[in-house]
């Protein structure tokens, strides 16, 4: 029997420094929270964005944020731009994304 997932929206931004993907999952709070919890197992807790947020730098630099009925995921696939702070960049992008959600 097929599994039903809540609505998922995604986009990617490609640049000379790498690729950034932004994914938003929305639906019933219980579904979204379950997806968030599974996606953040073993991640580092991050304060200052969303209700809950976690960061991982492996295999890609990824920030997972839970806010209301939304799970926002930002992944950065670097092409070696070591001078960029991907964690801070992801936090800022997540803040911008959350500000635009209904």
C-alpha cells in the first residue's frame, strides 16, 4: 500500500560556489513534526530560528527547521568556498523563508 506524504515544495539555486536547496513540507502538525524528528536525528541543536532547528554538516550542510505546520530544510552543497559560513547562511535563508510563509 502506498504511503501518503504531506505536500512538499522544493527549489534549488545554483551558483559558482555550489548549490542551495530549499524544501518546505506542510501539513498536519503531527505529520510535519514526525518528518522533522526523523530528519534531525543526530544533528546539532540550533537556537534563534523557528520553534526547533538542527544543523548537520554531513553529508551536506543541512539546516532543518520546524515552525508551526512547516518543516523547512536548507541544504548547501559546496564547491569548496571555504570562506563562507554555511550554517549562518542557512539560518538567514531559513529566517527569510519563514517570514514568507502564511
